[in-house]
């Protein structure tokens, strides 16, 4: 009798223990556009679905999926169609939103829901096929040639880990108490609810998001808009076999408005100033509200035991350490154009090309990379 009880207790213990652990070949962390692209291409490459574990607290296409359905896209529809067509796993789906995407004018830009809805459908499809954990990865450590990926729900042991953990809007601590969050400012309908008739609004930044917000504020008849910018507005220039200002250049509806309204005949309610301590001291005190549209910064990465130097990220193939890779806006491809300008691939179509190029090296059994051991940077070869 005692023997039986002991056996049952042991079985229960084994069950409990195994429930909290999972072994996999590939762990993909993050389900924004970059994570979705990665999972799709892993399946295309022939990885067994049960060898992929996908982890995200939301599975709603990342920051863009949460906030940007009504934001005008800055790429032509053709590039979104090509993005879907580049992955067999995506093409195999034929949902209403994907069929709809193929009906839009290819050379025009629309609002982002035209790609976000297909990406939501693709996410649901992938979730039915592979293992997933709805949680945040909180820790990452490398022991015995295996990555230990920690979440509040489970610990995952994985040979390879891909971090597609994304970014969030950068804010500063300028002297203005009332801040309109960027995700609301980007959506004209939501922005409207923050505005009062006599408002003076300060907008920090000078690229795509900032100019789009100036357009919204102008169209919403804001009394006064003060834009503090660092760099002049630029537009992409076709240089034959390459493009100047490929990532920084304004495109689509925002570029049209900047060229034909803002730069041609600047509206009387908009004041544009080079951002400096002097201009801020003079003009910020009259701003009732402030909007920071001055870029994005990497989300916090999972804590690690100092064996994973994230700063060793190789921006030509995503490699961080043996079996650890980064992708998406947090770990973008970086290159120098023929004029010496540094460019980053942060558009959705860029992720497809970058993963396609990098995946063969990620799949190689023999990995090289860096791990920090005993406070020293050493190269490790993993067989
Ligand atoms: C306003 C705006 C307009 C844009 N317009 C376009 C456009 O028209 N065309 C275009 O191609 N690109 C556009 N972009 C750029 C592009 O969409 C972004 O670069 C892209 O959305 C970033 O995707 P991501 O998957 O790298 O990151 P994110 O979308 O940030 O996703 C990261 C995911 O990782 C999850 N995550 C983070 N940390 C953890 C963790 N520890 N554990 C588990 N999960 C985690 C998050 O919850 C999130 O779901 C735009 C961007 C902005 C801001």
C-alpha cells in the first residue's frame, strides 16, 4: 500500500515537473511582423512544426497591431503583396483579408490595416500549427549547448532562439507635463479627443511619425503647432540600382503633404524650429501639450546571466551568440549606402529579405559566435 502511494506521488511529481518544462529545436520570442516572418520561413525551410515554440504575451502583431490600423502606410501595397508571396506558408492561406490585400491598387499606399489584418490571420493559422506560450520571456541563459528560456508559465530548453522582441516609442523629459501618447497621436480620430480649441501643441521629431502628426494636427484645426526637429525632411531618391534615403525618406500620403503643403506654403499655424536648448527654453513654456515622435527604442531584453552579450549582435546576419539570433526593429539589418549614409531595414518587407538571407546560417549545425565567460569575450565553436 505504502509502495503504491509512493509510486503515485512520484508519478505526480514527474508529471508536474515535465509540465513546467518543454524542449524544442527553435524558440521564437515575439509575435510582431518580424516574429511572424521568422516562423513562416522556418516552416518553409522544412522545420517540423512541433519543433518550433513561439512565445509572446499577446499574439496581436506587435506594437503596430495594437495601435496602427488607421495609420497610413509608408510603403506601396505591391511590397506587402510581395511580402505575402515570398513565404509559401503565408500563400497557402486564403482568408478574406489576404484576398482583399490582392485587390488594392499595387502602386498606392493605404492604411496599415491592409497588411495588419492578413498578419492577424496568419498568426491564428500559425498558432494552430506550432507550439506556443502566451507569456513574456523573462530570462535567458546558455548551459550545455542549450538555451534555457524562462517564462512565468514554463521553462523552455531550446537549441536555437530567435529574439524578435521589438521596440517602443522613445520619450524625453522635456518640461511639459501633459503628454499625448504617440500611439494616440498617430491616429487622427483618437488624437481629436485630446485637443481643445486654444491648444498649442509641441511635436518633437522630424521624420515619418512627426510629419504625419503635424498633418493630423493641421487638419484638426489646432490653434498653434510647434515642431522641434533635428534633421531636415528628406525623400527617397531613385539612384538607379539603389535608393538614397531608403529608410529615412518620407513616403506615401505623408510625403505628399510635406512636399505640397508644409514645404511649399507652410500653414500659418505651424512653426518649425531646429531643436536646441535655446528654442526649447523659449517656446516649450507656451506648449499646453507635447507629443514625442522622436524614434523608437528596443524593448527590454530577457535578463541573462551575463553569458549573452546582446551588444555583440552582428547586423549582417542577426547572430548574437551560438544559436541565438536577433531580427526585426530591435535587431535590424544595417548597411552603408554608396554615399556613406547608414541605413536600417525596419520595414515589414525588409524583415522577409533579411530572414531569407540569414536563415541558412541560422540553420547550420556548426555555429560560431561570442559568449561572455569569466568576464572575458571569447569565441565559441558549437559542434
Ligand atoms: C507609425 C509606424 C508606421 C509604420 N509604417 C510602416 C509601413 O507602412 N510599412 C512597413 O513596412 N513598416 C512600417 N513601420 C515599421 C515596422 O512596422 C516596424 O518596424 C515593425 O512593426 C516592427 O516589428 P517587430 O516584429 O520587429 O517588433 P514589434 O512590432 O514591436 O513586436 C515585438 C513583439 O515582441 C513581443 N515581446 C517583446 N519582448 C518580449 C519578451 N521578453 N517575451 C515575449 N515577447 C516579447 C512584444 O509583445 C511584441 O508582440 C511602421 C512603424 C511605425 C511605428
